């Protein structure tokens, strides 16, 4: 009996460490990342993308490269502690402004283009869809981001409770890099983020 309980405890401990340190999944609770990520999509998150987390120890015990502009991340909201999915738009040291939902970083407008009736924004190495159907949401800045602070926004700019509401996010509050959608509308899929 003791041996069986030990095996169950060990399996649970391994699962807990793996989930909080290596990879996890996240179910999207809102439409704040539309049109990129849909309500109730299941997203795979790399917990090792930016460093090593150990259960019950706050923050990173070892850091790797920081989040990059354009990364979709899972983070803990600084005001409520709720886990959210947002896009990194401003890095430490950047001077950022949001006007009518469009970004200006370090004095330059982030490229926005229309394709097939949809708006796309160029952040990082790729274009991503941008939802402005509900307007652009609140204004932000211009503000220079301090060390170890990031600005995160939803892709659905007019309907996203994001950094314009709860403020800048500390590096340790970013839990991992969302890599892709694996389940949408009950069907297995792969949509890279």
C-alpha cells in the first residue's frame, strides 16, 4: 500500500513540475485576442521559452532570452492575478503610444496593412491579424517602459482588457510563450502564433 501511494505521489509531483516548468495548455476565456485566437481555443504554452519556473517558488529561478515584440504570452494580470493571453507590443526601454488602436514604438508607427478585407499589424518577424471592428480602445502613452516591464495588448484592440487598463507587466508575471492553437471548435488543429 505504501509503495502504491508513493508511486501516485511521485507521478503527481512529476506532472506538477512538468506543467509549471516545461509546457502547459491554456483555454481562452474571452475574445480579447480575436481574430488571432478564438473564445475557448486550447493553446499550447512553452513554459521554458523565457526561463525556468519551479512550483511554489515565485518568478524565474533561471532566465533565458526575454519576450520579444510580437510574442503571444500567458501572464498573470498585475491587478487581479487572473491568467491572461496577450501580445507583447512594448519592451523595456521602448517609448510606446497607442492611438485609435494602432501602435507607435520609438517614434515610428508600426506597419498596418489591409489584405482581403482584414487588417494586419507587423510586430516582430510576422504579420498578425488586428481587430479594430470595435474601435481602438483606450489611448496609451506616449510612455517609456522601465527596465523589466512590458506592455501587452489584445489583438482585438477595442474589446480587450489589457495593459492600457492594468498597467505594465513585470517579466516574472509572464508565465510562458503561447506557441499555437491545438483545439478549435472541438477539432484538433495547429495554428501557429
